[in-house]
C-alpha cells in the first residue's frame, strides 16, 4: 500500500527502481486477491514466485538490468542466521556472509513478528553486482497451526493480521522512505547540486522556523506505539509537521508536546532500527552521534524562537522506556508547561532520571557499555512523587503542579 501510494503520487520512487517481493509458491500471500491486486497495480513492484532452484539469483527472481530493493523474510531465524528456507539462504549467499553483520548491527535484538529492518546491500557482494542497493527483511508472525508459537493460536486472527500488515507496511515504507530521501539517486551517483552527503542541505538546520501546526497529526494505525510511522511512511500527509529530513533521520514537531518547544529527531529504520534507548550498544555510537549532531543544531536554531515563558534552556534526551517506536530523541525546553502534559506519568517522564540525557548515552556507548544496564528499573520513577524539576518543591497533585510551573523561577 505504501508503494502504491507513492506511485500514485507521482514521486518517491525512481522510474527504474524495482521492488522484488519474493515469496515461495505456497505462501498465503498469493491466495490473497486484494494483496496481489495491489502488487500488480504498482509499476515498481516485481512480484515473483520461486520454488527450488540451484542458482541464487534465479531463486530470488531479480529482474535483469534494474536497480532493485529486495524484500525477503527471515521468518523465525534467530539472530539473522542464513538458515531455513531457500529465499533466506539465497539472499545470504549472494551477500557472501556480509549480510548478517549488517543486520545485527542495525537490529541487535533480532527479528520479531511485525517488524522489518533495512540495510544497504553489502559493497562488493554479488547482490550489489546484480543491481541491488537496499535489503529489507520483514518478519511476519508464524501462521502455521502446528507450531507452538503460531500467532493465530496465541492472539487470534485479528492480532495475526495486524502483525502481518505491520511487518509489510514497515518493510515497504522503508523502501519509500529510502528512495524519497534520495537513496537511490545517490547510490547511482546522481547527487543533486548542493545536496549534502545524506540527501539534504545541512545549512537548512540553521534556518529552521518554529511554527508548529495547530491541529493534531493524523495516524497510520490505531496502535499508539506506532504513532511516528505516519512521518516515516506517509510524509505526504504530514508535510507541515516536518521541520527537516534526510536519508538517515527526520525532525518533526511533537504531536503532543510536553513543553512550549518540543520537537523530535526520529531515526529512519534504514539508518538505525531499534525500538528504544535500552537497545543501543557501542556499535550504534556513530548513529547516535549523528542524531545528536542534528539535535544540537536544531536546538541552537530553535531556542531563540521559543514561545514566551519557555526560556532558552533546551534539553536533549531519550525516555528510558519509550511509549513510541522507533528510536527518537527529544529536543524540548525545560518549562514543561503544556496543555498536553496532563498526568503524573507525563511530568515524571521528563522531570526525573527516566529522561536519559543524550550526553550520558554518548558517554556510555563511547566507553564500550550497552545502555540497558544504565536505564534498568527507571520505570519506577513514573509513579514517584511530584517534585518540581527546577526548585525541588514537592507538589501534592497535578493542578498544583500546573499552577506552579509557569511561575517557578528555579532555586531563586
């Protein structure tokens, strides 16, 4: 659906890009007439059904002479091993052993039902030589009734269908986001004049204008944890919410701001595919430093534009246990004065150590430490007492806190 929408809009995907949807003949996808109709209606999609073959490229079904993003499925292969079905084995074989390290670096927790991860095709591999630039692996839920982890038995048909849609939406949208951000053009050596190394002009970060929309943003799904998907996968519907973007990340207004100035730096899954800060390990340091560099420039540019009463003290950090995915970095003033800040949980998620500073995360990763041990157990702070983060005054309840915050002058 994401590919069809991009094609209908007349943009996003280059005309010579092909997305290969490779599924074995017995796949239930081929029995879904609606799904097949969507695939056949999109000129960018090359859907193939392949059985046993002795040649890897034929097994996957790459169309000759076309730049291609391959969509495959690791199914239930833990840790992205080159095991199981022929499609998965063929894909790893064409990458000469280089695919698994890329996947593990992008998603160290391993595949989980309903998720997808995107990585560049390994340089120098047979897959890259065949014209493939992006590999997207989607993990649908297990639908085999004879398996103990069958999603149909565990959560019912509705939940299984939701996970299937989520996995495919995330996979296809990763292709759209990559191409829309200029990935295909850059990989083909057609960088636009003045374009930065990641598809956007970095100087734009120094010329941002703080003008948040008055309406709430639309959603792609009823799953509240995936509210950020609309920015990554359907940016055409939320243009007024996007401050800046490139092939790695997107800077947006927070849809439910908890301060007078509140924006998010959201990592694209093709750049960094983790759910939250506790999933980060030292191998992710370059990506976090890149997000931090963007966030600090955004803060420098927007702080002087903050609404009256916000002050110029801008905080950068992550929630220890985020309510939204994928990974996103908060950039907000420390007033915490907003109509959207309605509960003790809202306040304590930013006013206590549950809000993990970017500087701390960079230090831990730079020292070779994974983040998880440093943030373990911090969820307890959400139900702790209300204490003003500026003057340390205890507050009895939210009405008292809401009255106190606009008047607080810190320790003065």
